[in-house]
C-alpha cells in the first residue's frame, strides 16, 4: 500500500461524510439553495486564490525546473480551467461571477486557508502537499460518485460541475500530486510522516466543514448577533 493509499484509507469516514453532505448530494439531485451556492462561490474564489499562492510558495522552495513547471501548470489549471464549475453555479443562480468575488472569508474558509499557509510556510514540501491534496482528491471522488449515483444527462443543471470533477483532467491533478507525495514520503522520517498525516487529515476535516459552511451560510459570531438583533 502506498503512502497516499494509506492516507485515503485512514480518512475514508470523512470522505463518506462529504459524499453524503446535503450540499454535495444536492448537486447530484440538481437542487441546492441559491444562497448556499452564492456563499460557496464567494468563499471558494478566495480559497482558490490562496491555493495558487501556496503553489507559488512551493515554487520558491523548488530546486529544479521540473518542480517549478509542475506547480506553474497547476496554477494555470486553477486560473483557466477551474473557473468553469464556478460559472455553472453562477448560471444556475443567475448571478454574475464578478459580483461574487472579493468578499470577506467566513470562519471555516479563513481557518482552512491559514491551515494550508501554515504548512506551506513552516513545513517540508511533502507536508505542503499533504495539506493541499485533500482538495483535488475529494472533488475528484465527488465527481465520480455523483456521476455513478445520479448518471446526469447534459440537461442536468449541474452537469458541467459534476463532469468537470469526474473527468480525466481532474483525475490527473490528483494522480500527479499523489505521485509526488508518495515519492517524497519514501525519504521522509517517521516524524515527518506523522506531520504529513496530520496536515492531510485536518484538510479532509476542513473540506467537510467547507461544505457545511456554504450550506448553512456561515458567518462570524458578531455578524450573527447583528442579524438576530
């Protein structure tokens, strides 16, 4: 069993909770509240901006052009390809993409970004990849899961979203990151492996929390108090 296979096995319960989450399952059913989708896009736009910045940190730590090219290509994937699922959501709720950009982060998204930034700034390259990997991996499996469970046709309101994450492009992103992490894990000490496992598990937990954050339209406690008043 490879190191990343072990990570996946150890966190299977969280993956299953993600698949069963009402926001995720609602994508498959073609029915998610508009306000939840808008909340998701606002947070995910900033989250993906941070993801690219972490790739930039990884580039600064790279000591060969192959690694630099890898992270550069992954930044391009987010900039040029991963906007399509956002556009699908925006079309569904009838809101221009630009109006959902540049908003303050809800607590969970803020926590998730700082968690990844911490490992990128203070940890090894393997630790950084461990913190990043749950994002593409969970989304890839969500796409596959929803494809198999609901078998959406092209007239499904979220067909573009589901097919994007279930297709080979998304799978390649996950496979390439896993290969790099597996190779680095072979040289890692037992202590470093434990740090990688911790970073990976917390990111899995935060992926689940991100869906809950979007579904419930999470806000900071002080904002909630103002709303009730």
